[in-house]
């Protein structure tokens, strides 16, 4: 099989519907990667899951698709490889952290350091064709990642879900707000941020305050 979800996350495929859907995704992605340049590299498609076991997830940040430029996408939403120029949305994320927590802008845009602390950096579509944003949408990925969100909400407690932009905010219906914290705001892209829908959301300090309340270690953003 071209795709293999990490063992700790196999429970997401525990219904016939999800298993059949995953097999469909596998066929589509295998064919797409054989015929064209796609991102992220095959071996890091499930990086978000490799870093976080479900029981260790403290924060979920939702993106839409991976970056579709050369050598950007590393399997974690909004993240890029070390040494890669920061995309505009990532710059605005770092600016908000700087304002919210009085932290300096980081040297690297690689967010593995967040993932290692329990931040699930989840794109709702995990693959994309080069230079074609949205090209792998509606091929089954959204069904799979919706189930990830639903399972985390149902099976665990006290997770912070950060939903940025209209696409991500639609996922609020999958989350039990009685058990978790849902933080919603505009997307960090320049178009949204420049209209006043991103900055001063203080999601990062709010997340840490919530985690501390429930005796969970806060994130070093």
C-alpha cells in the first residue's frame, strides 16, 4: 500500500466506511504521485500523526492543503522545512505570537517543535499537485480528516481546537464544545489579516491558559 497511517492512529479506520474511503485515497494518491510532482514528499504525508499519538494531542491546528511550491510542504500544516522562506500566512502567525506572548520571531518556519509538544498540525487534505492549490480536494481526504477530528473530540478531553478561516470554522460541528476549547478567528493569510480578521486573536495565550487549567503542560510557542 502506498499510504500507511501510523499504528497509533489506526483506530480512525475502524469502520468499513472509513477503511473503504482510505483505500480509495490510497489508489488516488498512488496514481497522482506516479504521474506528476506532488507534495509533500511521500514519506512525510503523515508527519502530523508521526509526531503526536492521539492521547498526547493538546492542540489541533487545521489547515486546508499543503503548500504546493517546491520544497515547502513537510507534512505539517503551515510549516516549512528549515531554511525555506516563510510563507505569508506563517509570517502572520509568528507576528501574532510575538504580540500575544512577547516572543521574538523564530529563525525557522519548521513547526516540528510544536508537533513534538502535542500540537497536531493537520491539513484537511494531506496531498496536493505542484502549483495546483486544491488539486487533491474531494478525493476522500476530507472524510478521513473529519473522522480524525471527530474521534479526538469523542475519545479524549481538554484539547484546544484552533479553527482559522471559514473553511476550518465549519469543522466546529464535529467537536464537543463541552469537553474541549474551540478558538475561532479569521485566516492568517494577508487577505484576511489585513481586513482585521486575524491579529489580536490571542489564541496562543488562551490555549496555554486552558491547558494549565486542566493540568496539562502548556505549549512553548
